């Protein structure tokens, strides 16, 4: 009488595929649950600081202005925000180095690399890398870059 069961090798392959699908499905489920967790203040501020600096590197000052606190935006308009930055430096990159939060304020340290642009100077100067310390404040559920007037 012929056997109706699957041969051993395909049966092992089918079990392995089912096990792999279960493991991957569980991992995706856990990743989905982690994505639903609220972000820590440090994560929120890091995201906003990175977005603000990405705008500054692109010299998109109106977009960077949107990350400043509401009181600053009430006084300084987007078209005037660019005037706060000179043309002597051109930012090449910015990386958030650290975020330290307590209650409604966070200190952010950003590693900034720039080209040094000296008017009427023909030689190329080396890049400048330095750290910038920033203050971010929480107001009505959102984090804002503190910009002094």
C-alpha cells in the first residue's frame, strides 16, 4: 500500500519554514508594539534637534525657525531669522551628540562641522568641527529650541 505521508526531507523543510515564519512574525509583532510606545523626552528632543539642524545645514531658515519657541516666533519673523546667521560659516553636517533632560528642559550637545568661508581669501581653509550646546524647553506638550531674543 503506498504511503500518503510526505517524505522526510520535504516534511523537515516545511517544519523549518513554519518555525521561521513564526519567529519572524513574532519579531515583527514585537517591533510593532515597540513602535507604539511613546517616545522618551530625550528621543523627542533628539528628533527635533536633528530636524532643526538638517534645515540649518540646507540653509532652510524658515524651516529651522519653526523649531524655535512660540514667544520667539511671535517677535522674530521667518524672513528675519536668516539675518541671525552670518555667511562666514557654511555648515556641512550636524550630529546630535547627547541629550540630557530633566522635567521641562533638555540640554542638547551637537557636533557641527563647517567650512570656514573668509571673504576675499583665496586659500581653502580647513573644516572646523566644534560642539554647540542648546537648550530645549517643553511648552504645551511640545519641545522647542530656546532662542534668545
